C-alpha cells in the first residue's frame, strides 16, 4: 500500500484454517463430550488431522471453538475448530 511520501507499506492478513460444524460421533460413557469441552474451554491449539472420504488429508494445529452441545439422540456433536494453519498434506 503506497504512503504519502512515496514509500510502501506491506499489509498481510492472516486467514485462519479449520472447519465449521463438523459432525463427530461421541461416546458419553467414555467422557468424550467432557474431554472436548475441556479442550474448547482451554482455548489452546492442538494437533489435528483429518482424512476425507476421497483420501485427501489435512493437518494443522487447531483450537476448538464455542460450546460443545451433544445431540444425545444420535450420539453426535458438531464441532468448530480454527487455527493459523490447516493444510492439505
């Protein structure tokens, strides 16, 4: 971006990686929901990897976002996780 005195400033914006509302199967008898909520409450990024059905794999350090609200009828929760990188490997 040019300045008034003929110089230049570089502006970089960080685009977060991650996923939103990913359905995840949980087992309440193992404490899965409490484990996930503890991770979300801590707000600390941790290693995460995911392989899609087509074989593509992604990895990065992500932090869980928001409240973990289980749907007890089908044994699933939806999670959202964001981080500085979540890339195709």
